[in-house]
């Protein structure tokens, strides 16, 4: 039995560390300088424990021939390998074999294929995604230019190619440099993001401030609007006889019981006989109206005239102009017979209330005159009065204005009866022939119908623009209206609540007026006068008359035997049969 006192050391392995491990731990340069030459000896396996080495010359640093290292990916070949590297390779249990594979690889990306496929036509290897894209676009093999489909591709199995680390990252200094660059870029990006965040916060703060300011302004404007509406709803007017100068404070509320009774009685009296009412025997005919020509013309009276009104005798014409003056012209006497006091602004509307004259002005005032004496004055409107209308009973006068309200006046007590605000400025006004409805034409293109007794909105008819003039037919079912600067007349049926006819006259219209029988419609405009007739028998419209007399307003004479008009210069023209 052989005694080997140190044999147990061969089996004692507190940790595994071979020569390559020493080289890795100490570094190749340190091993070259310290050990110099490492040869295969029996005691080398005790090198880690004994901390010794066998030194034999300086052959450790000399390379061994016969070793060549290939970097297939980058196309690099190295034949001069370090001595310790070649000796370590000799110590490994490597299987020696030799395989030669000649392959033609064609790809478009400049890199080794990650998913290689081979073409059946050319035998060339391609990157799968690139060759499929090429086939879908060209349909041919890029090498042989033969027709090629995806079914002609053969999938190849190969080990996943691991791309080597770039040469600049093979040393610690290069790694530190890369890390420093990355850190600098990260710090710079963080700084940029902080700047953007600060700017975004400032913009958000500004937007929030602007939104808050806008909200406050809107709230203030809404409050001021509500206060203004409340103030307008509580506005007071001065009314009463002018002889003693006393003023009566009246709030525009519901109609009094006396006026309500008057409205009911008037409606009952007029509506009862309306359908049975026949055309008077002495009423003018269509054939006679066709022969109308100017028979009398006055001199210019009041420039800027907007309206005229005939009294019950069909002799006195009430009119006024922009020069704060109004007067009465007698057709029979062919001259002005009465002058009404001025100082009320431009006259915007005139109307006979029985034998009293009602004048509306641009200052919002409505005055009532008996002969040349002012008997009543109202100032309910806060702006210009645009039109006047008289109730069939003769006891209620109505006015509309730019302040979006209409006002009823009790002529019996010389007091304001009610004031109702609408949603738009009003240009035209008229009472239904039975007196239970009041129509107001707005600048919003609506004809607004209101119940006279309650002020409730009964209906709205939509037109194409601001209403210029409106007129109820005496048949009690039709309402005609004209839009500013238009050439057509719209006819609405109150029973159907719809427009049933549109008459195109071919020239601009300023004013329209039905006659008492509801069969003739007079039309006044800057280009002349015209008369349209509706025939109940044929249910057709026809034009009876077209005259070249310019006019801004017109009224029918007694029994439709004449047509009285006035132009913008205040010239009154009477058309009739000679």
C-alpha cells in the first residue's frame, strides 16, 4: 500500500478555482508578470490551496501556434492569440470537428437574418419579413427575377444570433463615458420637461384666471340685465288732463274690469254678424278701381312722413314728419286746416281716436290732441314709438316701440291700461276686427299675437325678416304682413295658424291696408301704388291697379271710392275716378 501524505489534499476543495479563474481575478497582465509560465504539472491542482506556482522560464506569455479566432458576424479574423488563452483552450474538453458550409445569403437590411427563409427558385436566404414585403410589391425573386410567392419560401432553423456589444463598450472607461453621456442626456431631458411643466402650469393658471373673470363678467351682466328688466317692468308714466298739469302714476298691469267688459262686449257684437255681413250695395267695384288715376295732389306738407290716418268723415288726414310737427289736411278744402304743437320729436305714427288726434314720437311720447289742445300725454316707452293701433271699441289705443313692449291706453280715463314686454323690438301693430286679439310685428321676423284681456301670447307667425307693416282682413280669419325691403306679401290664416299665400308685387312695399269688405288690398311703396283683389268665387288673386304714384302709406276712402296716399315729402295724393 502506497503512503501519500498529501493525497487528501487532492479531494479537499473548499472552493473551485482553476487557472483561468486566477487570470480572471488577478488580470492577465498581473499573471504574466508574476507567474510568467504555467505548464501542466501534477501539483497544479493544488495551486489555489498552496498559493504556489511552478515557474518555468518565461514561456507563459509566448503564444502557441495553430489557433485562429473568427468573428463571423463582423467578419474579423485573429490568429495571434495570447498564450494564456491558447493554454486555457487546450485544457478544455472540447470536441474537435470540422464542418464547412458554403451558403449564399442575400438580405436587404445589411444585417444577419433573424428569421431566415430560403427561396425555392434561387436558393438564396432572405430575412422573412423583408422578402415577404418584396413579394407583395413585385411578385418576383430578387435574384433570378422569376415569379415568386410566399408558398415558395422555406423556413430555416438556426440559432438565434446574438449581436455582439459594440467595440466602444469593451472597456470600463468607454462604459463610464457612455453612462456619463446617458446621464447628461437624462438630466437635460428632465430639465426640459421641468421647463415645459412650469410653462404649462403658467398657461393653465392664466386660462383659469380668464375663465373665472369671464364667469364673473357674465354673472354681473346677467344681474344688470335682470335689474334693468325689473326696472322697465315697474316704470311709471304720466297721464291725465293737460289743463291742470297733474300726473297720474300708473303701473302697467292687467286690464281693468271695465276694459275687459268692453273687449268682451265688442267681440260679441262684431263677431256675431261678421260671417253674415254682405258687401254694401254702394261699395266700389273692381272695374271702377281699375280706372283709378290721381285726381288731387297737395303741396309738400311735412317731410319725413311715415303714416297717415283718415277720420270717420274720410275728409281729414292726420300726418306728421321729422321736423317735430304734425297737422290736419282737409281733402275737401285742399289745404291744411289744423296745426298741432311740436316739441315732441319726430312724428313716427298718427291715428284718429274718434275726433281726437293721437301722435307718436321718436322720444317715446304718445300725445292726444282735441283740436289743437293737448289733452293727454304718455311716456311709457323708453325709446322710439314705431306704430299706433286703435281697438274696434274706440276706447283702447295701442302703441309699440323699440323697447320691446306694447302699451294699451284707456282713452276714457286718459290713463295707461297695461304694458307688456316681449322678446324683441316691435315695428308694426294692429287689432283684430273683433277686438279680442292684438298683433305686433317684431324685428326678429315674428308676428306675435296676444290676447287683449290677459296679455297672453296666443300664437307666433314666422316671417323672413323684420316686419314692416301688417293688417287684419275684415273677414276675421286672414292677416297680411310685409317684411322690410321686400316685394312680397304674406297671408296667414288664423284658423290654420299657417301662411296660405305669398303675393309677389315686383316692387318694394312700405304699407298695406285691407278695405272694409276684405276683398281689396291696397299696397303702397316707393315705386307706386297697387291694389290686389281676392275673388271668393274663383278663390284667385288678381291685380286691379298699378299706379306710378310713390307712397309710404295709404288709406281707403269712403266706400272704397278713392285711395289716399302720402309720399316721403308729405305730398298727399288722392286716386279715384274722374
